[in-house]
């Protein structure tokens, strides 16, 4: 529907009829293989509660080589609010003041990421501050969502905890996801990364090389686009849909170099056909995307 509303002729007709014209923002989507270089031209600004904080220093060290990191800009692509040191209501006021001064400078289709920490033994005031940030993320997402701006929160362990489990760089793929166009359909959410985080470096084409994926409802729409995305990352994709959609299904499979499987997953035969196909290619199923409403758990888990 939004595509039609961007039509200038339709806008003109509706305007003459005095019909209000909803004008949803066209969201930027990245349809290429994932690369950390894709943020090189993005202007990033970081605000913090504590300039001596561990995460603030780590963020600066990471972003300086991967984005256009600025301390101030009138045109911001990525705004990071570092509240990892927030333990009191006064700390929240600091981060709010910084946000209030810079949110208006965030460009359309921009990204705002709110970072916090979840201390194992925190004071009551610190716990209140942490919960307040979750509400702040949701409210801010609604406020700026009309501009296509995506707002999310990421609750991190302490830097020392991450170092014990691995490297601080393990967190970078998470941050990259939330500040890039990859997070276009996620907003208003606060995710939690525990101290044992061991994130796989997901950048670069071919990181799913050798993996087999099955996408149901893949003849068109979200299912077809999901299959394309998996194929771009190197996966061999089985696209499955009902027999009535076989022609469209074959076109998707041919486009991505995948395998078409016309089957009705509400029938037991679909399971047998899937098993036979995998056996034929001497493969096992690594990734399953159930894009249909039907979910027969016992069958899916057998694969």
C-alpha cells in the first residue's frame, strides 16, 4: 500500500479531493551481503554518562575505524546513548539531556542505540534506572518512528566480564546489526547479552557456505526475500510452498540457485519429501525458517 501512496499522480488526485494522504517513510533496506565496511560513510555520535567508562572507551576504539565518528554533528546517521554507567536518576538525566539535544539531528532512516548494563548485584536505584531505560527505548521508538528511525536497546555485561569469556570484539556484531540497515524491522526492543557472549563474526559474503536452509512459504513475499537473503550469504536454500505455487517457486529457486520443493506442509508427505531431498543431496538441514502459519512441531524437530 505504501508504494501506491508514493505515486505523485495519486497524491495529486487525493489532494484535489481533500483526502488526507498518509505518507509512510520508505525504509532503507540493505540487500547486499553483510560487510562491516557498509558503515564507513555513516556519521556516528556517542553520548555517555561516564567518559571514563569501560564501554565508552571500547566503543570509541571500535567505531573510529568503522564509521565517521564525531563528537558533534548537525546530521547524524547513528546516535549511541551509552548509559552503561547509569546507576542513579541523576545519571539518567544526563543521558536524557544529551539525547534531547541530538535526536532532532538524526537523519531520516537513522539509528539510535541505547546501551545499558545489567549488574548482578545492583542497588535498588540502579535497577530502577535500568528499567526506566527499557521504557525510554519504547517511547522514543514511537516518537521518531515516523521518520523511519529505528530505536533499540542493548543491555551488556561489564567489559571485564566479556573479557573473561572472550573478547570485547565479540559484542561488535550485535552493535553493528542494530546501527545498520539490517535492523530495519526491529524497533523499540531491548536485547540482553550475557557475559558468556561468543558472537560469530558474521560479516562478509559466504559465511553460510556449506549450510542448508529450508524456507517455507517461499514462492513470494517475505518467504522469497528470506530465501534470497540466505542465498546471498552462501547457504543452499530449499524453497518450499504449496503445489499450486510451483511455477513461482521454481522461479525463486532458479534465481538463487536453490532447490524447489512443492509440498503441502499440513500433510505428512511433505516431511517424507523433505527427507528424501536432503538424502539425495547428502545434506542435513542447518537452518529452518517457518514462514507459514502452520506449525506441526513434532515434524519439524525430526529433521
